[in-house]
C-alpha cells in the first residue's frame, strides 16, 4: 500500500510530550485527529510507535545550507582531523596528488584554524601544493586563503586593484576576508545540490531551517525555491539575506527572513550607517539578525537597535559573550537570542585557553537569558558547528567541553528547555514551542525511545521517522519496509 493512495498516515501508540499515549492521524498535510485509539482506515499507512516519543519536527534556527552542502564535498582541515603542522601539509599534498595534473580541479579545504598550521598564506600553500588551485576556509567562515594557482584560476592579475584580496607591501597574500560575494561571483555562482544536506537533516528530525547567509540574494533564494520544488530539499526554509530579498514573495516552503547584518569588532561600521541599515530593513517589513560574537559587537548591536527602534523578530545571532550588564539591555529591546550551545562542547577547551577569564562565565549562556526573559532559540551554525540538534540540546544541559571541563555551569538548561530551543516556529525563535495538536502542519519526528529516556540522555537520541506535512521524508528501514 502506498501512502499517496490512501492520503492519510496514522501513527499508533505514540507518547506525547505530556506523557499521554495517543494515536495521531495526518491528512492533507496536517494533523487531523489525536485520540487514545484510532482504528486504521482501509489502505491507510500505519507506523507503530510502541510508546516511543512523538516530537514536533525540529527547526534549526541558524545554519548555512549551501556551505554545508559544499562541506560534504570538502577536505576537513581542522583538528582533530589534522593533528599538527606537518600533518596538514601532508594531507594537502596527498589530496593534490588525486587531481589530474593536466586539468586539476579545486581543492576546497574547510575548518582551518591556526592551531593546525599557523597563520598560513599564499606562499605557504604554494610551497605545499603549487600545481592545484587551493582555497582553504578558516573555521570562522570569514577568511579564505588561496594559493597562486587559485588566484590565476579566478582570473586575478597580480596588479589588479579593486578586489577584496589582502595585500601586504603591495603583494597579494592570498588571504581574503569577508569576500564570499566576490569569490562566488568569480566562481560563476554554481550552487550545490542540497539533497544530501536535506537527507542528513531529515535523519535527525529536522523539518525546517533558517538559512543565515548574509549574502543570500535573489539567486540564492531562487535556488532554495528550485531545490524545494524539486524535492531535493525536503525542509522548509526561512532565508535570511541581504536587501535583495526586500519585497520578494514567499514561495511554497521558502520564506523571506530577516536581513542578516554582520559585525566584526576589529572593523565596526560607522554607527549611523549601521542604524540606517536596520531602519531600511524594518521599513521593508523585515526584522534584522545581527551577528554578534564579542562583547563589543553585542553592545554595538544593542545600541544600534535602540537608536533605530527595534522591530518584533529582531535577533542577535550567537551572542557568544553576554556579560550581566547586557541582559537588561537585550530584555528592554525585546530582542531574540539565537545561540549555539554545542560550541561549549566543540570549542570549550579552546575557549578556556583563549577567552578572557572574566568573559568565560558569559559564553553561550542559557539560564542567564531565560531568567532575564530574553527569548532564546538555537541553531547548529552548520557546517561551522555539528548539524545534530540533539548534541546541542545535550550540551545546553551539561555545559561540558570535550575535555570534560564545565563551562558556565550556572547556565545549564533543563532537558525540556533545551528541547524547546529547536521547537519554536521559524518566524518566532524562542517563542512558544510548537505542539503536536490538531490542525497544525504534520511536521513531526518519532524518536527511538520514550520521552523520559530521551530527556535523560539527549545526546544519544535517534530518530525513527521524520514526517513533513504528513509524508515520511526519512525512516528506519525495519518499519518502512513493512508499511510502504
Ligand atoms: Zn552562521
């Protein structure tokens, strides 16, 4: 029997978050009925939940779809993949040998940081891989390092002016800061297929995402729409982006999101110009999402929002360092914080070495924000963070680094609060979590265990089935074969 033929899907004996056991019927993309017992209709597709937890489909409030898709094809250059300087050079040499010497393709490295090979530049890359175009992305996602072969491939002349490439003593260093737009235009804007990223998201129960690309314009938006329409992308997308998205109509499964505004405290924009950018976005009916990682960036963002007058839905992305005096300010502005609790796990040991001791207690806060009444949601920031929201939830409750140190233990959330970080709607991060209830879109995930054991060990939660608008977009084979 096929799901399409019957038009409805029944999940039997699922445990709802309330603890109630229920049967849930979906039809026409929505939840039609919830009851203690619903007899299956003729030809209806049935999933036997056997008391496993039924959760709303998760929403990842901050990730980068195209970069994630590209990363699946890329060379990981961070530790622990690469242990030391010699290791990184060897890895690149080995990878370069795989390219056809007559027509070498690009080597695209990701996740690089100085701990792996120092502050590498064009000259360093030329010494290791002179014959192949190489571009290495720094872990922050904001710096590319290119070799001479890559510069040539991009059509860059040594004396060419007006490119965002860094120069030192007049010579190109191969370093490109915040130059994704330029790089993309030189690479002729080939967008990657989002199919594999979408499948990876479905496997972990994600049915919606917010793409946080600052440079998303009409081309990127059209790509999301095309991927969604083709079915390669199965999740709904809210696309942040630049002013090109102003006034653009939403498409099925793809909506225009906030304007993404970047701050870098080494190079803050003129305050008035930044306020003007906020005002322009608000006038177009779009909230802003301001990237704020450092203390200075957070206060700059808050001051600008106050000057420009905040709009419902304005958000701070990361708010990585949020000292006590910032909380009242954020609360007063009504601004949302979208955080990455798993960075405590993934990067915490480095933070302990590199972040000012005074700031360590205020890193990727949880409890501090919620106690202050600041709406809090989370996103993976994939590919710069792990895609799996269950690891992020666990990190939000445990506050442990990979090395086992506790970072900001007072900031721990309860498991239910951690779950809620991924359950609020795309347009209202940190708002009331969506519920499994009659009438809402049938975006659900069925976990591999009941709620109590899931909440007790969020990090190991697996997903049996992910359902988007009443259709199974991912499921474990054992039952999929039995019913479909
Ligand atoms: Zn991001």
